[in-house]
C-alpha cells in the first residue's frame, strides 16, 4: 500500500492486480474519518486519477489556513463540511448562531491566533444574555469548528479543550417550569374546541386540531405534518413519522417573496417514529377534521389551511391563546398540551415505559425526570418500571 501525506489518501494494491484509491472526504458526526473509495484496473491508473484529484483539491484550497480569518474558515466548515450532514433547519440554526453571536466578536481574528481565553470570554459574556440551551448550542458550534480544524491539521491545539460553560450563572430556580392544565381545565378546553354556532358550524377552526394535541401528546410539528394515510380509525392508531421544519427560503429562482418556507421532514430520532393510540377525544377531533376541515392538498395533510398549505406554529399558537382566553384559563405556551396529556396518563396509572414510547422520548428516564413530580406515587416504585 502506497501512503501519502496525512489527508491525501492511500492507494491499496489488491491481490487480483487492481488498486483502490481511498480518500478522506470529511468527518462523521462521531468524529471518525469519512472515506470515499474507488477501484481501478491497475496501480498506475489509480495513481494517475488520484494525483488529478489531489491537484483539484489543492486548487480549491488556495487559502493558507495559517492566515485565514475565523469567519472565512467557519463559513467553509458550514457550507462544505457540515451542510451535507444536517437538516436544512439545523443549518439555519448554525448560520444564525454564527452571524448573531460569534462573528461580531471573533470574525476578524485569524484562526490560529484564537486562544482558550478568547473563547471563554465569548462564552462568559454570552451567558449573561442567552438562555442556557442557546448557550449550549453556541458552545457546541464552536467546539465542532475547532475540533474539525484540529483534525484537519489547520491548528495544532484545540483551544476549546479548556473552555467550559459557566453553569453557575444559571441557578436551578431559573429553569423553565412545566405547566399543565388541570383535569377541570382540560374538560372545559375540549368542550370549547368542539363548540358550535347556532347554524351548526364550528366556532373555532383550530379547535379540533388543538383537541388532538391534548388527547394524543403529539408535538405541534407532528400535528401540522400529519397526513391522512397515517391515521387508522379502525385500529385506533396514529403513526407518527414526520414533523414540520421552518427553514430559510434559499431558492433564488422561486417567485415567492417568503423569507421562510415550511417543509415536512422525518422525525429527528428513531424514537420519534411511533404509534399513538386514539382515545375518544382524539377520535372526535379526527372525524371533525376529516369531515369539516380537510380539503384536498398536495401533502394530504389532515389539517391544512383553507388554501391547502401548511399551517405555521405561530398561527396554531395564536388560536390556542384565544381559546385559553375564552376558557378563562391562565396563559400558557402551546407545549403545555403535551405536558397535560402526559400527566393525565400518569394520573390514570399509565406506566412510564409505555408513556415514554407514546411521547417519542429516547429513554424512559427522560420521561421520569420530566413528569414524576406531578404524580402522587412512591418514586421508588416508579423507578422499578425502568429496570
């Protein structure tokens, strides 16, 4: 096997006289090197093709990494290395983190000159104004960029190795509290969702959809992307396989003036693909959606707009706020419907493992940590269900 310099790939001679050129083309999400291989009739052909590929690669990387600015390097990391590995919505998040929180501070610094002290100051300063989850995303983004630079031999030392998140700036009392509807409020909410005018028409177009959220524990994105084919009233099951993602409209040839568009994506995790049982409240909501709300649309959505397009989260949340006001229920965020469903299931003695599957959590421990303090049970007994 003929070896090149680090990053230039290898030529492997095979027993049948052929030769394989194996070239590193990036990194997998777990940090391992990702390779691309091609086999040729002989070693000479493999050498000729590999030399041509390496020459092209050098032409595409004329910028000397020793002098490159951080912003230029990060742009290259995002558009070339990262883009093909992530969803469009994740790309938008990373782009926003870079442009809003990172570039204003270190964009003009040379990559190799950035120190752990520079990065720690950036993280500490941003911790004064950002929520903890956003700061974690910021930290992860910086860590990924510099780890990539280190593995690519563009820097000798990874400065992020000595940077830490200042958790002391986020006291436990500042953590967001989970709010739920009481059982009485849930009944009132359901009745309001299905309320009708004197002429028999629904008072609230969003009502059945919101009732479906409360009766199934679906995420709002899963509801907005729900297709009729995924609902089976005979077996009383809903198959969850997708969600709605709001992404930037990067199609320059598109006639639309919209800055953002909505796309249906697969669920983020394997656990997200699941089956949810249909109870009586959910059945009532589905039948109304099919008979009175549904119109033919390209994606066959069960809950489309009047023009057949995808509803946005904001519109759904606004409808939820209106119903809360009419029910004289204290304002809460839309996600509280999911929390309310989960706690109601626990009150009805649903075990945590089964509930975790219905909610699409990766682990029952996640469900336990979020909801166990809502029920009047012995915690040790609940933990046994996790074994």
